[in-house]
C-alpha cells in the first residue's frame, strides 16, 4: 500500500497555487449523499493555471489527485488521501461563437441550462435535474432518456496528467454508457454545440422532465442519482423492485421506496452502511435473476 503523503510533501506540491486551500477538510458537505471523511487537503483552484500547477506538483511528488463534483460518488468514511480538487471557482460560462457555449468544468448543469435558456439555445434539455458539474458530466457522459452529453459536446478543454493543457475534439473520443473514454487527466472546460430554439419550447421540455423526475425519484432526501447502470434491455430499478428490495435499510441508508435504483441517506448513514446495502442489493438481484448489476456510482477514498 502506498504511504500517505506528508503535509510537507503536500505543501510543496501546492506552492504558487492561488486558490482556496483547506487542510483536513470534511468532504461530506461536498457530496449529494452527505457522507465521507476528510481530504488531506482540499483545493479550490482560482483559475486553470492553478490546475496546471497542482497536476504538475502532484505528479512530481507522486501525490494522489482526485476531482470532486460530488453527485455521483460515495466518499468512504476515512476520507481521501492526497489532494482533492473542487472546481467551485471555475464557473465561467460564455457564448463564444454563434450557438457554441464554452463552460468551465465547475459550472453545475442546472446553471448551464439557465444560461442556454437565456440565449434561446437548445440541446441540453436532457440535463434537467442532473445536479453534477460540466466536468463530471463530460467524464461520465451524463444523460437521460432525452439525450446525453455526447450529443452536444464539441470539444473538451483538458489538462493532461503531465500538466499540459490541450483541446480534444469530441469526434476523436469514444463515448460509452455513462463513460467518456478520455486520456488520463482532468476536464477543465467544454465547448458545446447548441441550436437556436424558441424559449417556450425549451421551457416546456424541461418542465415536463423535471415533473417526471419529481414524481418518480426521491429528490427530497440526500442521494447520488442511480446506484447501478441499467443492464442491457432491462432496468436496474425494475430488477431491484422485483427482488422485493424497496425499503431495505441499514441504519439511515435505505433503498428508496419511490425508486428502487436510488439509495437515500435518511439522516446519519455512513458510507460503510450505504456500501453494505449496495452489496446486499447486488447479491440478492444476482441470486434471484442471475444478473450482476454494475455500479454507476464511483466509490472513492481510503478503505
Ligand atoms: C438527484 C440526482 C439525479 C441524477 N440524475 C442523473 C441522470 O439522470 N443522469 C446522469 O447521467 N447522472 C445523474 N446523476 C449523477 C450525476 O449528477 C452525474 O453523473 C454527473 O455527471 C456527475 O458529475 P459530478 O460533477 O458530480 O462528478 P462526480 O460525481 O464528482 O464524479 C463522477 C466521476 O467523474 C469524474 N470527474 C468529475 N469531475 C471531473 C473533471 N473535471 N475531470 C475529469 N473527471 C471528472 C470523477 O473523477 C468521477 O469518476 C444524478 C445525481 C443526483 C444526485
């Protein structure tokens, strides 16, 4: 097992970084599930130059580096060793060219949608109700039955694992279900190709989809979106419900009564309880239907 970096090593990697730096910072408040222990150090880069510095410093010091948007992850209870970056300050957005929007990676999808609506630009209505960042959305190829990130992504503003910034054209990338095959590195922004549309049409699609979510998903309790990917030709929620697992709980972690492919935190669930519940659901669905469900969530942090 790799030894955790010392404070001195971390400090060295972060010299010249201008963004906000917080030592031993709890990560639960940064996650939509409200679980997870502290980061050795949490950094909120002030600009992309900071990201370049951090990537280079981490590489030089062999320090693990994690980017956290926080809405599709479970951070383990012991937290994350090394440097965790949150892009809360990388939130610039503009219409750079006709119908081409450039968004920094830290912009939340709902804000991107508001921006597009304000300019009567259509193409990302599928993102209604997805709370993640543009960076996470690109990395995950986020989407719904209305569409996916791949449909509008023109190019990715990217920082390689060597700390070099480059533009990657979307047509050179492979997109899978909830995964974009990117080189090792970090998304710092994205160019999106949208189209002109009537404001009312955009609003109506968005409103309908938000209504659908509200009636089918447990949006009033902390969660991290769909727990499992849908297996080919079936739905994870249907299988979990058919296995009689709705309402199964461990402490405050519960398989949602509203949507079986959501696990909610009813108060003070730990990451360990949530992950035990995930294991139970997976085992029982495998036993009953012979289907091995694949996690959509990313599980990160120290065991
Ligand atoms: C209520 C709710 C509903 C949701 N509904 C949907 C839905 O309908 N469809 C859907 O697809 N998702 C949904 N999600 C999940 C989530 O919002 C998306 O997957 C989102 O794209 C994740 O973005 P994030 O910024 O939170 O990334 P995180 O959850 O922090 O990270 C997800 C993965 O992306 C990587 N990543 C994050 N940022 C970057 C970056 N800048 N550069 C490189 N890699 C990065 C992380 O390392 C990790 O592997 C939902 C979540 C919630 C809470």
